[in-house]
C-alpha cells in the first residue's frame, strides 16, 4: 500500500425529510446564496423546503447552472456574491450545481483572474466561502469531496480543480429527492459512479486489500441495484443505496493508498466540451476501449475484477479479460447508454479533434503510469469507434 493522508470533513445528513436540518446546519446570521440548476428544483418542491428551513435568514438565489457548469454562468454568481456581500453558499442539485458552487466559493475572494483556479488545477486557491449542499442527483460524489470540473464555453475548455478549501461543510442526502429524476439521469448516475470506482481500482495491485474489497463491493452494489433503480423510481431502499454508493465512490476512501488512473475522465471531458455528450456517457464510451488497449498493464486487476465483480473464473487469462471488458460494456448498454462513438454520429474526425484538444490542454501523460500519451489516447478513441 502506498503512503497517504486521508481527511474528509464533510458532515453527511442522510434520510427522508432531512432538508429541514438546514435550520440547524446553516449559521443563523449567514447571508446565503442558494444556487440551483433548472426549473426542476422548484417544480419538485425542494426549493420550497429549502426556503422554509432557512427561515428568516438573509437569502438570495441564483439559478440556471447548466449540466457541465460554465465559467461564464458561474462568474455571474461570483459577481452577485461580491456585490451583495454574501458569505454562505448552498448548492441545491446534482454534481454540476455542486461543482459550480465550489468554483464560486473559491473565486469569490480570489485575487487573480478566477480562471487561474482551473488552469492551476486548484493550486492557486488559498481560501473559499463556506458552503453546504442538498443533493438531488446521485452521480458525481461532489457532495463529499473537494473536486470540481468547470467548462469555459468561449474556448470549449473543460478542466478539473481540487482544493482542501472546497470540501462542503455538510451535505443533505434525502433519497426521496431522486424520485422524480428522468430515467436517463438515473442511468447516467449509475454509470458515473461505476467509472469513478474503476478509475481508482482498475490499475495495478499494491496489496491494498481493504480498498480493493471496498471498491468491489461498491461495484457489485451498483450492478445489483441498477435494474430496480431504473424500473422503480420510488423504491426508497434502492435509491438510498444508489445515493450513498455514489458518495462513497469518490469521497477519497477507496482511493487512499492506491494508484489512480483518470485517463477515461480526461479523454471524456474533451468529448463533452467538443460535442456536448453527457459526461457519464463519454465515460461509457472511453472505459471499455481503454481497458482493451491497456489490458497488459492492467492484467492482474482486470482478472481480479472479472472474478470478484462478475464471477468470471474459467477460461484462459485472455478470455477472462475479454469477458470482463464485455461485461463492463454490457452493463452500460443495459442502462441504455451507448458505448461507441458511432452511436453519436462521430467518426475519425472526432478522434482527430479530441487528440488535438488533449495536446492543447497538456493531457499528454495520463493514466496510473503516466504513459497514456497522445498516440495511446488516439488508439483508445479509435477502438471506441
């Protein structure tokens, strides 16, 4: 096991009816900005619950944060925070709203050009406004980590940042808030959480036994609950397990002391920025192809994954690896998520475009070994055709 430090200060308040806990979680004298996405938070009554719980506090609102939150939109929220002297943020939504809120929190008092937050991967962040979240879409794990991804529409640039200053102070996780989600968003959430786990697990062995078993258990949970999560929107037990598993997938615990990949995400980000494909769907395109191209370097973990997650224990090593990759692809396809670029009308021109963008953004040494160069990225994308 590799050396590591693990610290996660986010308080989780889980269960039905827990939005009311905002009355105690948000400081009484806070000047609050509630950030959210589209009209669904209003239509479902979640915003009404939030307003009621916040009571007589000074509260303003900022809506319209997009899927794949844009720098341009978020800077309007930053200006509102600054002009109105707001000092506490509350994200009400899924990963995009929470990611965007993290950027606003970091940018509000950032002395330099706020885009340097993204260009430095968060290294330029020296502080941030306190914030909490009310999660409505389980997928990204952003409600319990210190990472964010923001897109600058003017340049079609999608970049991540991390900072110890942008852990949520608390996150309210009420599974009933997921009941009205469209089926496509539930499927995307399942796929996103699945790939978050594999990015930390499908690398190479370092004798991190607990982390491996924990990751495998989370993967098995997603596979087990996926059909019911899609078919029965108001199954509280299933939605509870989905919500908590998505948080555990990326709260730092299973990634402690193990090598991590993240090449699938970096390549996927470019597909989203260029073509507007949902983030989770880009991951489903890239991951099976990446596993195929990297099968030799990931051999030991692919065999372990095949046996422990999918029950694949017979055949030659090559056959078992083929079967594990096929099972992964079938899982995504079973969610209604295509795993080929051609399903989105993309061909070799898209491969060329993505490779150019990877080079422009310095994404030339990806993966757990830093060996996914532009040639390997091209091979992965061509395999995904």
